[in-house]
C-alpha cells in the first residue's frame, strides 16, 4: 500500500495544527484524502496562524480551543486513528521565563493525551515532536538515539519528560507512540515574529528587510537544518509503519552545515541583508550545544526515507513563499 | 570544623519533615543545635506522622500546610540556609493511579522551591531525595551516577524531571544543589500502613503480626538496603561540603543482599512470621529492575562517609523501635 493510500480516509487529529509543522502536515494529509481535524488555541506567542490553512480551510475540521481543556480533547481523540501531538510552547528561551506554563504545555498536555487514550481504551497512535535539545551538548559526538540526555533548558527538560511518558505508556499499556527528535527545522508556514524559534526563518525575514544579521563567534558551529517537507515525509512514512511504534527516532537531514554558511546562503538567495560577526555573549555560551551532527540511520532503515531538499533548495523555497506572504507571518 | 559544629545554629528547612527521612534528619539536626523548621501537610496517604517528632516537638518549628501553597513556602525559604526537600508522593505504584498529582508533587514542587530561591535571590542550598528508580533496569551493571536513565513509572519520571531542574538551576543561577539517588531505604519512623513503599518495613510488620510473607520468584534478586541512620549521616556530611554542590550522588550501602535473605533475616530477628515463594505476577515483571548493585565510590570520596550498619543490625534496630511503637505506624 502506498503512503497516500494508507492515509486515504484515515482520521487524523493534529494538536497545534495551525502551526508550522501541523499545518504543513495538514496540507499533505488533505492531498491524500485524509480526514483531518485540527485543534489550536492560536496563542499569539506561538506559530498558530489561520492563514496557514487558508487553501484547505473547507477540507479540515477546526476546533479553536485549548488542549488543556479535557472536555474538548476527549471527543477529538475518540474520533481519530492517529494524533500528531504538536501543540507546545516552542521556544527554549521563553521556557526560562514561564517555567510553570512550560511544564503545563510541554509535559502535562502529553500526559493528558496519553491518559485519555488509556482511560477510554482508544485505539489511537500518538506521534510526538520532540527535539534534539533533549540531548544538550553533543560533545562532538555523532548523535544517535542512545546518547545520554542532558537537557539545558526547561523546554528541553519537559520535552524529555514527555518522551518518558510516551515510552512508559507504550510499554505499560501498549499505546503505539513515535517520538521524533527533530534537529533544526525550517521552511514555509513558520512564524517570523521573533528570533526565539527558528533562526533560519528569522534570518530570511531580516535579509528581506535588508537588516544586518549578527553571527556569534566564528559561525563555524555545525547544525543539521531540515526542510519542513522532508520532516512531513518522515512523519507520514513512520506513522504508517508499525515497526516505528515505541521508537525514538532522530529526524534531521543527516548533513550538517556551518551556521555561517546557512546565513550566507540566505543573504545570497534573498539578495539583500548584511552579515556581522561578534563575540558570544556569556549567557549564550552555556546553552550553546556545540557542533551538532546527527545519525539518521534508524529513520532510514525503518522507512527507506531520505531527505529530498538541500539547504540551498529549502531556503530558496522558503524565501519564495515569504516573498508573497510575508505580512501574514511577521 | 566537625559536622555537629557546622550545623550548630544553622537554619534548616525540611519539607515533608514529619515523614521517614525528614523526621530522622530533624532528630539528628536538633541534637547538633540546628534551628529546624518542618513543613508537612500530613497527607494520610504518605508517611507524615506527628509522633515522629514527639521527643523533639518543642525544639523544632512546625508549619502544617501544603508546599504547593507558595505563600507558605516563600517566608520559610527566606529564613533558612539549607532546605532538605523531601515532601513527595513516595509510592511508584500509586503514581500510576494519580498521574497529574504525582506530576504536581514530585516535579512541580521542586520547580516551586527553585523558582522562589531564584526570584528572591535567596542564599539557600537545596538537598533533594531522588531515587535509584530513575535508572530503571540495571541490566546487571554496577550502577554509578553516569548510567543512562530509563524511568519505568511516573514516580521515577518525575524524580528525573526534578533532577534535571536542580541541575539546570545550579548551572544557570548558581544555586547550590545536591541530588541523592537513594537505593532501598529502611529504618525507624517509617510508616507501615501498606506495602507500596518500603518492603523492609512492611515485612517487619507482617512478621510481628505472624503473617506469611510472599516472595516472588526465587528471591535471589539483589537489592542495596540502606539503614536510615546511614542515610542521614550521608546527607549531613555532603551538605556541609561545597564540593558536593551540583552533584548527583548515589546513596546506598554499597553492599547488595538477596531479597530472600532480607526476608529471612526479618523473620529470624522478629521470631515470628512465615515465608512463601510464588511465581512473579505478570504486571510486576516489567517494572522489576533486576539485580541492583550500586557504586557508592563518589559519595565516599566526596565525604569520607561509609555505612555503619549491616542489614542485620539495621533490621534489629528497626524491629526494636516498632516493638514499642508499632501502633503509631500502622
């Protein structure tokens, strides 16, 4: 069965479905004929954006509300085959200022989803977007799924807590779950309101506005940037494959670029903006994770997936999108 | 400076101070002339017990209340040098039935303590009682502080979350913290109301009541049982030593006994009770951690501590205590 056949008529719930990952996933699923329901609270701090689903608005069900409200969540989970649980507080920087809220949004809601599925014995698969941040400093290792976890922010601590919940509910109650540790995601439909989430998106905006982009240090630290369409493809292939159940899976391109190379590619493609190098500020150094190179062989061997977009191609597609739509994202 | 001199006149807050660890610690600190304040909510599910401090009642300050109430906690933390944060939901079995409450009691309260100290810039050291449970199955390794953590219950997940908070607040804000991963603690002043906490205490009660003690499997699984007086000694030596700040420290006897040997020692010392062997029930097997042997060399080299009580001596002291006091603990 092809992936598009697998998802045809499948009932899919996407929490945080008006955001970056959720809305791109919704577009793809709608094209496969899936029955997509989105729940999103449109919290102005995060990336939820009605414009993200404008072209598919009539082909998805939309619940505007907070998944902390169990009375909303129970009927939605009762009526789906797979839930992509993406609703989250998405900034590791903000997490330090709103510790209890981050706990609620990034850990407690995951427990809510799992508890509802357990209590009502719902046959629902849970796909969760975790982050490379759970690992902390890479110490220049190539990072696979077995390295020790040393989260350096509340955001990362709570993503790790959610991972542990998912693994425990899988082991104890047989709930199918998949945990993706996503590296540095970027692409279309991502908010560009501030620099606290994806620096790729933020720098594209700065270049488009002919601003100066500041690079800390020598800009040679390695990052694995992955274009959103590759991420969505990996989600869909994995969730269609029972061998992925219970697994933690790294999701990156498998190719690391220098930070400075990413910035220079943006400035070149956009055709405006400047670059300036400055020293690392003290408070960033502790949280800076060092070179990040990720081993994606588990994802590849589980699904046959491989990335389709180079960093240059991804930046070009992202820029093309924002050229026509920037005002909706800033 | 001797340990007793170090604690003389020190202002010490003990959350959960009417419980097993907290009250034994309070007794020792009072004997050193420390200024001890206890906060405890006497939740009937846990081990908080006014009888535990009867002999020192006039020499400690007692706040009866819930540490989830920040208005109670702020003045108490503002008026102490060291907080021993022991208030917790203490049963990994119960944690599965009260998931959100376990999250609140075992993770959120730790964040509260740290946030209050951070916000008010209080010069307070935090000592936390974590558990060997954060590690999960030992896979027959000797467990030191660097082994990967794979918690198998919500109790253990939330203890791990608290550990990560403490490490982060130490690294980011310089708050001195010490995290003890305690193995299997037992001893006087521990509640014996049910079998969900310490099996040593529970079995002593059963033997005293001439009941039959059931051993799952062949009873040869290894556990590191540590007597409470040795634990308190390790707490006090470590908290007096700045080199312990920021550290995770295993706290066990360093000697592993067979489960069956522990049971037989109890029956022998108490002089009543029977032993019966049965097969493991299915639901226990997943959570059974396998042989547990713990490396305590870090604690030893940091403090010079070594355990003073063998399992037999500890069981004897515990039994002697309950012989006169059983009715207060069941």
